C-alpha cells in the first residue's frame, strides 16, 4: 500500500486580515509544520481506525468477559488496561522498536508463547474464582487495578498487535510536516482513544447486562466458567499461529 500523506502544510500569519484570505508569512517568522486535520487522508485514517476498533476481536472479547464476570467497573478496567497496552505499542512503533521486533520471527514466537501461557493462567484463575460479581461484593481499587494490569499484559504479549502497528500507522505518515516519530505518536494516540471508547462501551454494556443476574448464585458461577473458557479460546487462537 502506498503511504498516504496526513501531515503537511504551513502555519501562516493572518494578523490584520479577514478569515480565509491568503496572507504571506511575516518577514522573519519561522514557518512551522502543522497537522492537517481537515485533509481527506486524515479523515480516511479516522474512518479506518474506527472500523478496526469497533470490529469485534480478541481484545473486545476479553473486555466483554470481564464485564460479564466483574460488572461494569471490571469491564471498563479491562478496557483501560487494553488501552494502556495499545499506547505502549504506539510508543514502541514510533521509535522503531516494533519494526525491529517484527523482523525476527523467533522474538514474535516468544511473545506468542508468553501470551498463550498467560491467557491459560487467567482462564484457570477465573474458573477457580467462586466469588460474586463486582456489584454484589465489595471490590477494592486494587482489584480493578489488577484487572487493568492483566489486560495490559495480555495486549503487550500479543505479537499480532506489534505487526499491526508496524503495518497500519506508517501508511498515514508523510515525509513532509512533523517528524515521522511525532506523526506516529499522534496517530497512535488517536487510535488508542478510539479503541478505548469502543472497548469501554462493550465493557459497560456487558457489565450492565450481567449485573441484573447477580442474585442468582448458580448463574454467577456459570458466568465465571464461561469467562474462563473465553481465555482458553483466545489462547487456542494464539496457539494456531505458533
């Protein structure tokens, strides 16, 4: 795919002139590249990012499982953890670390094995958890922090996210305008914000639905088992690529 320019253009001085009138830069003033948020290519990036983020995938399924088993706060906490992992990937991509890692299959395989083992561990932990849902038991901040931390680790250990960032974000950068690392950071930050909005919505919706059944102890137990099975399914999908 040919890279599509997103950034470019110059900051123009417009003092003393009506809006919309072209004014030559003031003498001695330094021209600075700016982000053209009205360009068709930037709009294309927003559309592509929205499609990717709102399309159901492993991260959304992971968030949903915690929304169902831990309530709305648990779902949003998982979404926050996924967003933190995505932000870390964006930073690594901006500084070229992800590109280096993606060129070494051995490193990617190691990430897959770590992610697979961690998902299996989470699945066993959730199935063994016999406590009630978040709304029917007092949950400490540490509990929700642990959910976010686990979600971040799962996202960081997913090699597909590394490859995705390396392949997706650079397509919307340009050799003119901001330095490429700055462009990648800006695009990555926007992508993370859209992703968090999508995942948090799923976490809230699944949590709100599940909280209606917290009085049924047997159903709560089945939900925990189901969430654990989801972790095993995600681990199985990851294992198919090893």
